[in-house]
C-alpha cells in the first residue's frame, strides 16, 4: 500500500494529510498508531517510529480517532469507556480517576453522567466521547482518520471545535486525514499530499491548494472553490402528484411517535429533501413513505406505475419494488447477491420481468461504452468488496433497475468524497429529469442545492425530545456544568436487593451448584428436598415475588413437558399400562417423571433467582478480577456485547431492505438464512473496525492492566456458595438415608 | 514528540501462529454475540411451536438443536486458534442470556461450555491444522456429542435406552449438519464478501472465488 515513503513530523505541528481514495493515507495513520496488524497479514519494510520507538511500543503516545463512532466506543458506560485506554496501559486507578473528568471537560462533555449509556448518544457526542477516551491516555500526537465523515453538520462543528480547543496551545501534535478541506483549513499549518503511497506535495495549505488544488479536486478531495459542478436544474413543469401523506405520524417499531401531523405531496420530476435536526424523524418518515414501517397514524397514498393507488405498507414486496426504489443509508444493508451483475438483476427478476428483459436492463446499466454507473469493469465483483463510492452507486442503480416512478434515499451522500458525490448527484438528476420523483432524507446543503430540491423541514419533535434523542431520560444528566463522577467515585445507590449485591461470579457458581451436585441421582426425595429448601431460602435474596414468577414462566412450562417425555419414554418398571411403538407408560416411568419434574425445577429455579439481573459490565469485571479469566477475552466479549443494540438495528434494516428489494415474500427459512448471512457480514465489518479502535486504545498492550471498577468478594459471597452447597448435599443425603438414591446411569 | 519514517529494510514473511491477535479476539467476540442474537431469533421461532410437540417425540427433537451449536464451529473456522470453538460457543450462550434477560440463565452457559468443548476437542485432535469441510463436520458432530451428553444427564436421566439412543443420534447428526456443514458454508459466503481479509480463511477462500 505504501512504498518508499519518507516523512517527518515535528512536535506541535498540525498536519492535514490529503490524497485520493486508495492513496494510502489511512494506512499511514494506522501504521503510526501501531494498529496495522502483525506479520501474518502483510509485509513491512523500512522503519516507522514515534518518539524514536516502534509504534506498538509507543502505545498511548499516539491517539487515533477513527471514522465510525461505534467502532471506538468500547464499553456500555461513558465513564468506563474513557477509562478504558488508561486501564489497558496500566495507569493507577487514582490517576485514572483524575484523568477521566479532565478528558470529559476537554471535549465539552462535562454535563454527561459517567453512567450514561454510550449507545444513546448522537454521532457528534459519540465522536467527542471517543476523543475523550483518546485524551485520557495523554497522547503527544492526535491522529484523526476522517473523524467527521459520518457526522451531520452539527456533529462536524462539535468535533472540529473540540479538536481546535485541544491543539490551541500546541502541546499536542495533530495529523488529520480528511477529504473535506474546509473543516480543517483554519486549524492546520501544513498539508501533505499522498499519491500511490508517495508524498507528492508538502507545504503550507495555501501553497498546496494553489499548485495541487485541481488534481486533488479531481481525486475526490473537497477543495474550497473547486466544488463539483451541479447538473442543470430540473424541468420547469412538474408531473402529477405521485405520493401523498395526510396527517401522517411516524414511529419506530418499539418506540413512541417521533413526528406527527405530516402533510406531504410529491410530484413527478421533483426532488424533495427531508431535513431537520437529529432525531426529528427524517429516516423514520422515509421508511414509512416507502412502506417499510407502518404509519402510526394518518395515511400514505402512492399513485403511480400504472397500479391501483394505495398504501405501500400493505403491498407485497414484489409489487413494492416496481413502484418504489429505496436506497438505504448503509448500502451493505441492501445487498443480497454475490456479484454486481446479479445484484442489478434482483429487482427486475422479483418484479416478474421475463429473463430477456432482465438481461437487457442489466446490460444497459453495465454497458461498457456509456458506463452510466462506472461499474462495468466490476460486474463480476462481489458487492461487499466495492469501495464506499462504488457501493453507493450500485445501491442507487439497484433501486432504479425496475424503473420505479419514485426514488427514496436515506442520507445518500454520507461519507462520499467529492468525485463519488458528483456521480451520485448525476444519477439522481437523470431519474428526476426523466419525470421521476425523488424523496431524500439529508443533512447535506450542497446536495439540496445541486438537485434544486424542495425542502421539507421536520421540526424537532419537542424541545425536550431534541435532547432526548441524544440524552434519554433513563439516565440522570446533570444540568449544570460540573465534573462528571468518576466510576470509582460513584456514591452508593439505594440499598439493593441481596441478589444484586452478590458478586456475579458467586451468583454464577451458586446457581450452577444444583446442576453439578443434584445430577448424581434421579429420585423424587432429593429433588423435592432441594426444591423445598430453595423455596424457603429464596425470599432472603430480596427479589420481588412478581419478578421471580415472571422469570420462572418458561421453566414452569418446560418442566411438565420434560416430565411428560419421561412418562412416555422413561425407563419402564413395575406394571406397564400403555405400550405403543416406543411409548411405554409404567409405574417406573411415572415415578421417574415425578422425579424429573422436581429435579428440573430444583436445578433451574436457583439459576433464575440468583442470576436475575445480568449486566455485561459487572459480569465482565467479576470474571476478569475475581475469576481471573484472561482480561483480553473477557473485555473482548464485553465490548462485543455493547454492539448488540447496533446489530439488532442491523437485523431490522436487513429485513426491511429485503422487502424493499422485492424478495421479502420469500419463505421464512430462506429469508432468515439471508438475514443471518447479512448480519454476520455486518458483524465482521463492525468487529474489524472495533478491533482497530480497541487496539488504538491500548487493548492488548503487554503488561498488567488496571481495573477502575472494583469487583469485591465479600463474606456474603462465600456464604451464598456454602449455603448452595449445603442445600444440594442435604438433598442428596436425604435420598441416601431414605433409600431412594437412584444413580443416573442405568 | 516526533514521528518519523526512514528506509532501513527489514523484510518479514507471513507466518501463522497460535497466539490470538486483538482482531481475532474482537472478531470472535462480535461473531459470537451475533450468534447469541441469532439464537434469540431462533428461539422465538422454535420454542412456541415445537416445545409442546417435543414431549411426544421420542428424541427426534434433537434434530433441530444443531442450530444452537453453530457459533463455536463458525468462530473456530474463521480465527483458527486454539480455544476458538470453546470461546465462541460460550460467548454466544452468554450473549443470549444477557440479551434476553434470563431464561435458563447459567444453565445456558453450562450448555455453551460443554458444547464448545465438544467441538474444541475435535479440532485439538486435528492439531488445529485442518479447517476444511470434513473437520468442520466432525467439529459440529463433536459439539453435538457434548450437547446430548449434558442433556441426557441433566434433563433426561430417567429416559429409556431407546429414547437416549434416538436423541443422541439426532443431536449428533444435527450438529454435523447445522453447525458443521452450515458453518463451513457460511465461511465460504463470508469470504466472498472480502470481510475476512484479515484471516487466513478469508485469504484462501477469497482468492479462489475472487474475480
């Protein structure tokens, strides 16, 4: 990727690293941060040093901030997350307790509670929190890899503002990789341009822009004054109204109404831009108009494509695809085929076009001479292997392949460089000028201008909601600016139930003891005694009976069925009442069934009672500190758990995208298989990014790590274990003494 | 603070090791958590329909249990490190417990542990050197063995020998098919997307099907 590169950056410098996509700028940044991977992944030649040392040895001296906000936040709670880097570097807990509030304040997040859920922040806040996590390591160099590419304009200003404040005193060296020059121009004093892994320009920003501006703009860099040309404005006369919304209210499936009272008319030949602040419901509205989310109230009416007018939410997937083309924010949500060519054929095929027609459509889109998508050379490539810009063009083309009268796009220009942006604009303009309607949710002012879009602004739902989207009320937020509480300085909350105070490792062990000890015998006496003792002791755990009962329902249902199995198929003895094929109901099988019923309850109920409040962070702390399992593995699992909400949202989007692509009517098994594979691909993407983010935060560094959250083992934990053992042993002894002991091995 | 780059040459050759890299740990964790999420989807589809029916089937219900065994084999086939099958299955089981609240709680972890061990033992016997279709199927069957042994001891100790036999054979076949063959197919599909480029599995399979 990089070859024969010579470069030196001095303390306190502020450098902007530019170059076309694939020029090696991100690779260089990751090499400096020491997160490029090991010897089994590639070849490294030459020397690369930070402070005169190898980057992997200088971990903590360089702080790397990446593009994807979800790739760098590691832990569920904000305070823990900021402490994660210093913990990995073995910084003493008392020192971390000082650094965490400093880091929060340095990025302007002092109002954020240490317990605040890191999945419930806006993009800009996530990036600032990630920056705080980097700063807590006290780096000498900040390496920023397109830190604002996935943010809306508010988020961009937040992050750039925080960085500007940080480097103001020139104590920290700054290297930024970006294709948006205007964001960073006021801040940097040196610009380095890479091409094919070599430095081709190096100097003050004005000088480099003057000499290299044209080349850079051609390569996709957003050079001020050299913005991409806009297509000609659309036709003067609009077509008939194709899409109507009346009194529409939109909501996410598991949430409340986000926006209501929406009246919207969209005509053929026009572009409508849905705008509004974060959380105003732009994407939700778009998905509702596309018939992928049910309307919470009001109506959507689509009257186009020669089909009867109606609400798209009620249509079959294969009908939807001929009338609406939907482009998702993340193209990887909507790819379902193994080559570009097949991907383009999916829609027309689902719509029931004959094979010759499908082939004709695909050939025209991949036509070598006209090459409208600039993808003809990649027709046999897997869609997931394409670059971001290529994926974007393909996703638009798949939506257009069935020639739908309406095109709906969700943040289509996110993360695009100026060249791929211009190509995207051109594709949309062609659809518009052919009389098609376009609705897009976007923050991008340039996109709105370029397509002469009519703006439909969604208000923030309520003043409290605008902040609620980012700071939900489930967590306390301090109104006045003040230092956040550090994790170790958390005040003791209200007196918790015993079950919640037990060390999770003790709870785990105590819950498993019946499963390990009671299993030696299968008889009603031992199981019954154990169950009786457990029921007597359970109130002491302090878990409300209602909670306990609700959690036990699956077990209370399953236990009788397991017993029924044994009635039918248990070891026979005594009188046999029914015999039919393999079924043999006998005195013996019924007695064993009773034993099984009691035993299942005696094994499973303690598990529910003791492990009633699982929390990944607490469990991880206990496994790492109390059980002394390898920290890297425990923390890897805890970090992955944080992605559950992201992966859940992915799974939902995958399902919606399949409906939008016309293949949502397929059988359940086939659909599920497609979603599973899609989810695993996205897991790999997110995991790969997270690995780099975690490594940049010192994860995996040699030497012992520190733990900010203590996981104490108290007398009560020992007591719980002893009681659990005593109960099971008493039960087994009772069986032995009454002569009921029955070995599980026949 | 000074960062610099100069041009002394130290060429190194790619070499696989048994040591887990950070990316191995993180990818194994994220895939396993996704597996836990898939368990929950599967449980929603499977339990309400078949749980009551299962009581009347003489052990054949185990034919569907292989779905719960795939994360261990899948993670092992991708990261190819000692302990990967055990870790993958255990984390997937933990994730399903942590996501859905409890259902069987720690008992699910115990299942994950034993099932993961089953697959792990097979891969260890192959000295962690074979990752093709046959090893995958054997590992899936190994996970199936772990599953049926635990289930028969924990839940069905009173069952007659016929039931135990049918349950065992069904569970092992199911493990071989869903967890073994299934994971192998998934890895091939994933390799084609280029998402496995940092893994030997992705580089081997990816280059074979690259365009």
